[in-house]
C-alpha cells in the first residue's frame, strides 16, 4: 500500500494509505469530468465532499475520493497557492464507522455499492462492476431476477429456469442453485435483465475484460463514444489465429493445353488427356 498525507480544513495533517485493489475498483472519470473537478477545487481552494476512510488495523485507508486526492496532489505540484498562502487545497476526511472492524472484502463490497449509484457509470462500467468475482452487486441482481420469476409475470424467465430441469413443476431452491452455478448464458442473462440490456453485451464485456488492454478497458469505461460491439469485434479479430498462406500451385509439366499441377500435397491434371501425354504424366507420377 502507498503511504500518503493531506491537510484538513483545520490545518491538521492526516496520514493514510492507498490500497491498489480499492483504487482499481473505481470507475474512471472522463477527461471533461476530471477537468471540471480540478477547476472547481482550484478556484475554491478546498474539496467540498469528504474523503472517506476505512479504519483498518494498519491505519486509515482511502476508500472514496481518489480523484479528489489526485487533483490536490497535481495542484500542489503545479505551485498552487491559496488566498492565505496555503500550498495545497484543503479537505476533510470522514471515517466510515460502519466498516470499522470489517475485513477487506466487506470494504470492497462497500465500494462497489457506492460505484453503482454514480452517474458517471456507463453500460460497460455497470457490467464490469457486476462481473467482479464475489461482488454483492451480482447477488442483488440475482435477487431482483428471482423476484421477477416468482411473480410469474414473464413466462420467458420461468422457461429459462426450467431449462435446468425440464421435469420440474415449480422453481425450487435446488433449481435456482443449479441455475446460478452455470458459467454460461444464465448468469449473463441475470446481469442483462438487471441492467435492461441484451445478454450478448455482457458476453462481449466479459471477453474484453479477459483479453483487452488496460487502455482499451479504460477508454470504454470513460466514454460511450466507443462502441462495446465494435471494440469486441476488433479485439476478437486481432486475437484470431492467422492462417498460413495457401501454397502457390506448381506446374510439374505440360503437354499442349494439358498440365500436371502440384498444389500443397496434392497433384492433379488440368486439361484433356490423350494417349501421348498420358504416358508422360504417368511416368512422372512414379517419381513423385
């Protein structure tokens, strides 16, 4: 973990850590959103919203406010000065007491739930959030899905579950469990239902997260101008194995308009065969 510090509104210095796993959990701001945030802090000289901290055994850990802290550091490096001569914008921290004594996974779940409500989260970001291993978001989506199934309003949902056991007369807990253990289309369908989109987009995002570069993932997270489908198509084409070039045909011999041609491991005759060229071709075949 990276050790950091900042100055609170009352002038006190707060030391804390930045955990890479928690930082990487955050959805990126667009360049425009980041520039607006930076300009606001630069003009006012302080951060209006608190930086949330987890009280861990190692000390305070930043769990919300990474972009705001980054802006503070940038302005400090650029030589920013406040009205009273401050060398960096001030802020205040908030200790999230509900997480005191919790383990790291509980904190990651808390971060995920906070991210879900953010306005800057696009479709790619929402799907990415739901696909995280052990995410509580996924559990919430499952509950919403089964609630819709239990209401019986949509026959497609019931049919989807009954595919697990065609002989079932009702949607039992065992069928639900078996359904959720599927690693294929079923779980993608649950996420797609919750986000009101097509399950194919979930599959595309899954592929992009597994094989795409960090830059591509960051680009898709920041903007809707980059199409998920187009990015998937281009990425899949780049991962496809390249086929070796087909061997060029070789003319072994020819007689008039008739040719004996070798293409790869195959030899064939093109054109009419008569008594004269047949003997020539058959003799040549014995040598191949």
